[in-house]
C-alpha cells in the first residue's frame, strides 16, 4: 500500500520508521545508505518532516528531531505510532487520494467537474491517472474512462479495504453518516448471530470491510459476476456449514432487500471468508468439504520442510502441532480464497533486517513461494507479483512458532567410542539416518560441538556428554531426539 503515497512522503515515512525503532542517535550517513538517498536528499526530507510536524495529530504529545554532529534521533516520542500518524496525513494529502476516493464512491459525472473540484489541471490529471493505472495494474486492477475500477471484484475490494485500513482513521473514510450507522448495525447483527466476540482492532477491520462492501454493492459490483479465476472461486466459495451460511445470508437479505439472493449467497460466503482469513473466527476444517488446493499446499509445505531441514516423520506431531496447523491452514486459505497477503500492509523494504536475523527461514520461505507457482497454476501471476509479501507472511508464521524456528539451527555431534572404527561408523550411520533436524556428525570434538557420544566421559567444557556403554536401545534414541529438540530450542532463544 505504500506504493500509493507520493514518493517524497514515502521516503519521509521510511526515515521516520528507522528513527522510531531506534532510541539512540543514528548517523545520517547510515540512514542515507540504507534508503539510497544522497546527503542533499536526506537533508531535504528531514526539513520537510520538521515542517510537517505542525500538521500531524499525535494526540497532544509533541515530539521533535534532535540533530547533533551529523547524527539524528527522535526526542520525546509519543505513545502513538509516529509512522501511522504521518502515514494518515500523507495518504490524505497525496495526489492519488481524490482519485481513490472517486473510485470508491463513483461520483464522477464529467471529467471537467473532477478537475475543478480537486484543483487539478488536465495535464496533471492524465499524469496522475497514468501513474496510478500503472500501480493498480500491478495488482490486476484497471481504471475505466469514467474513473471507476474494474477487474477481479475480490481484488478491488481488498485494495480499498487495505488502503483505508492502513492509511485512514475512521473519520476520513468516505462514508455518509446514515450508511455508516447502517453498517455498524449490520456488523452488530452479524457478529451477534454468529456469536463472535471482536477486539477493538477486529471491530475497525470489520467496519472497513463492510463499508467497502456496501459501497461496491451500492453500485452493483457483485463478486459472483466479476471473478477472474471464476472456476477456482466457484469450487471453493460455499465451503461453510449451512447454519453459518444461512444466518449470514438472512441478515444480509434484511439489509439489502433489493439485491438478488444469488448475489447475497456469495456475499455471505465472502463475509465468512473475511472473518476466518482475518483471524476473527476459528473453524474445524476437518468438518468441511475437502479443498484440494489447500490440501495440496499443506502437503507441499510439509514435504518442503522435510527436505530442507532433513526432518523425519517422527518429529511431525511435535513440530506441526494443532495450533500451527490451524495457522498454516489460515495462511493458505487467505491466499487461495480471500485476498492480498497481509504483508502488503507493511513497507517490506523496512523488513530486510529479518532476512539477516532469520536468514535460513527466510530463504526457505522465499523458495517455497516459488514452489507454489507449480502447485496452483491458476494463481501463478498472483504468486509472482506478491512473492516478497507472501514470503514475509510465511516468515512471520514460522518464527511465531519456536518449534519451527529452531529447525534452522544446526546441532554438531561428535562420536568417539573405543570399540573401533566399525562401531563408530555404525553409530554415525544410525544418527545420520535419523534425518533429525540438521545434524553434523564428526569424529572429533571442536569448538562447535554440542553433544559428545562415547562409552567414556572425557573432560570437555561446554559440551553435553552422553555415555553409551552398550549399543543404543530404543530409549537411548528417544532420549537423543529429545535432547536435540532441547538444544535447538535453546539456540533459538
């Protein structure tokens, strides 16, 4: 979504994001190198930020920039996010803002009226429109001559939803008071009927989703009439239990009595998709009809983890616990049935530190997204366009579960028995055959050794010693597996 800010404002937000996440003075040279800005450009951006401060609402908590000896930091940072506060202001005043509002409300009758109402020259109009068309084209959305959007209706709604959710506070949303009141009433009825308890953030998200849907329905833009990947969507659209679908459909019918039932059935399913994809509702997918696309992605993920991290099946129940499986299901469901990756709300250029901090997991996530091209042929363009954002979404999912995160950690094992080379080779071969979480087995203790397995116990510091005086039993192998998991978990802390 940051693509839809003016370039100077985007650069200013990047500077603020760096400063907001660092308490100490930072060298201006380092910030310029990180953002590919010359000394002159960085100085101008900082001057503009200082000028913008008077327009930004940080809830009566003023802050300032301290510049000392070519270093800079934020002083007296407010409790609210400075990046969010500036983002709201920059989005509201961007050159794209009147166009995006017009796309949503569809109030343009004549081009001349649009130019006069927004104080835009004809030359500027076409420059901005063409620039915006290029950016929207990257997400498979086109602009009509009447300044409306056309393309995949799910993508169009996702664009409006993410744009306003990311950049605008509630009063800025282009929604008349009467429609807003009806939307709140609709939200209350739906969540009450479905027995869903929402957090404050969930309420904001659902309000934006229903408001965007109301605007699109007002102008007769129906999901079931405008889906690019129609075959895939029709296959998956009615996966919800009949009671949930009927309750949602009944309430929508009450609020939209003039819309054909067939359209509202699809809207009901799309609403349930939103609740699940946005983590407002849980569902046991074992009770639902089989979804081959989701099953294919989950199997592909498990196979990829096994191949990449040398993980044997015996560890699956421990690594892929019920909570992670549900989160993984939700992640794939969002990609297949809902909309954009969640990382489209971020500035992924500011997340590159995660690539360094979790390099092995990020490399896996990025490689896995490319494997998904071949799994779902109907979504190849989508996956290629959003491969960075999808990879970050998957990375967040992985590092949220320590048991997955420590797969990337390597354990070094030394084997040193006095029973001869053949016996040592026998033990090494069996340990390697475990395929258990990236093991490196050697004959000698080094500075990297984590475990020494031997029939005697020499005096080594900082090495865990296992004494096997006899050929290992099943209990010995089980103990070793548990020790490996513990070491990996400790390394990941």
